[in-house]
C-alpha cells in the first residue's frame, strides 16, 4: 500500500496535516470536499510547479525599480481601475480586507488598504510588488484566477502553502478589448483564526467590480464607435459588450460576446453584421443625440430571446480634445445598470412621426447628397408628404428639424475627412455642401468648439504620440 493510501486507512482526512491532505487529494487517495478548481490547482502546484507547501519563506516582493517596470505599460489600466477600486474598498474595508490590482503575471501593481496595517500587509505579501503566481506561491486567489481565467475564491486552508492558511483571497479576471487577460482584481484578508468565515458574497462583489473595470477599458478603446451593452432579460447568461461601426458591423466584442457569438479576431477585423446577433431597427444608429439610447432587442438566433440594452453613440474626437471629463463620463460602466432600465418595447417612431422605412429612405438620401444643396421639398417628396407635414414628422422621429440634422451630418463628415484625409479645407467644404471654406469654418467652430485646423493639428499630434 502506498503512503497516501496508508494514511487514508489509518486516520481520517480531518486528522492529517495540511501538507499531507494536499498529497492525499493530489494523488486521488482521498475524497475532497472542496471546489474542483482548488483540487486541480493543488495538483498543478505539487506535480507541475514543485511548490513546497511546507516552505515558510516570506512572499516575494519586487524592488521599487522592478515594480515601476511592471506598472509602466499599464498606466491607462490603472487610471480606468481607480474609481472601481475605491468603490470596492469602501464596501470591504470594514471587514479588514485589502484590494489588490495585479497584472497578468500576478504582480500586485496597486494596493488599497488601511495605512495603519502596512507592515502586516507586507509581511503577508498582500502589498505592492507581491508576486502571486501559482508557480511562486501555489494555490491562491490571484494565481489560480490567472491560470483558470475565471473568478475564484480561495479561503484559508484551500491555499497551497501552509503559511497562507489564514488568508482569504477572491480574484476575478479582467480581459482587454481583444479578449486577452489584462490582470486580476483581488480582495484579501488575514484572519485571526484559520477557520474564520469568509465575507458573504465576497467573490460576487469582486466580479462586479472587475467587470466594470473591463467595461471602462473597452469603452475607452472603442470610444469612436457605437457601444452596445446588452443583458438577457431573463437574467440567465452573461451580459455582453459590442463595438459597432456606422455600417452596423461588429468590429469589437468583450470576452463574453466573443464566446457567445463565436467572434474571432479575423471576423471582427472584417466586420461581422450586427444582424447575426440581434434584430434591430437601423434608425437607432442615426446619430441624433449624445446620450445613451435604452432599447429592447431580440436575439437573432434560437427562440427570439429578449435583451435589455443601452446603445452609446460614438464620442467625437473634437469633444475629447475639448473635455477629458466628458471622455471619462463616456467611458463609465453601464452593464450593472441594465437591470434597472425601464424599456417596454423596441423604440418606434413617435405618433405622427415617420415610419422606420421612410426614415431610412430619407436619411439614406441625405447621406448620398451631402455635397449638394438639399431642399426641404425634395426630402418631403422622398417621404410622400407635404413640406409642413414632413418637417413635423421628421422632427418627431429624429429629434431634430431636417435642416439641423442635415447640418450636423455635414459637420460630422467634415470631422471624418479632417481625421482620415489630407484634403485641403476648401475641398472638404465643397465635398460636404458648404459654400466655401469660411462658411465651413464658422459652423464647425460653433459645433465643435474649435476650428477645423485645430482639430487636424490635434489629430496629428495624437498620432505622433501613439
């Protein structure tokens, strides 16, 4: 009989030491009563990484120089995470937990905890520069989360090293806009007794905060695209984030969306029609406001599952240059608010407004004739209405009078050409329906808060500093 089997025959699993229990579970000699993810991690740490569970060595902390090197590439990550870390810490601090933000190697690059306990945190390694990969420290909430790429709670004796059996760690992964693992958000605590109970709902709190950080990063990356945040109305399944271009093609998706809709890097690069995921009214994508648009969508697959969603219009590049605060508001997380939206049906034209089909026909005509003088009676003819009736109906459907909408679309096209072409301003003016460069500049300054030349200069500087 081997050693593990002999131990199991001689005494209960409860009676053996922590190190012996790891060996029993790892080689399958004893039944485990803990999560399967912990058992799998124990086997990895013992058999693959050769971590010694008996080692009493202090956790490894990076030097200040090494920590700087780990933090520098993640400056934007830290900025987007700060508000969510503050919110999470406000909840868990009364239970004496600390909050750690770690990179994908398990290095703690940000710490939030009680300043009076700094030395205690350093002694346990739940401090800036602490290295918590499984290969270094064995099973723990950060390293095991990195390996499994999913949330995990490791409470006291579930840790691999005996030294850590008074710790509770709850870690949740944060993925970048391309679906790669960016880091881990972790909440940890040193218990007075190894068998103390963990804070109820701890892992769920961490998951919500990590998801919010992930959403902020996604929104910042795709801030010049339409962003669709959607959650199934029946509360079964994950919420998703999609980035959509002006042709209603999906060009970005978070980790959940990539999995649900089978989106690959290649399909996103080529542009996947939004219609593969949801049925929707194209008039939603007529940019008539800067605020979020609440909408109820139906799944394009299966049994027509209903989704509650928020559609966020693109953020103008000129507005970013003018107001960083506006850009930060645009990037705030919305997924956690979807359950509170009061949306009863998919949006329809207001009573007396244009039908979706007529709205599309009129807007498509405008898009195709931006460089021409467009008279109100011509647009009214597209709708088959008198000019007065058309003007009222268009305003009701689009939220803007026809002339204001036309001017806005022209200015948006000007902004696009300033960003994407090197055409002279005089050519841009003629191509977008303005009588001359001066006419364009006057309207553009009023709309964007800066001149066309300033926008082009700002864009040029942004490209040079990337």
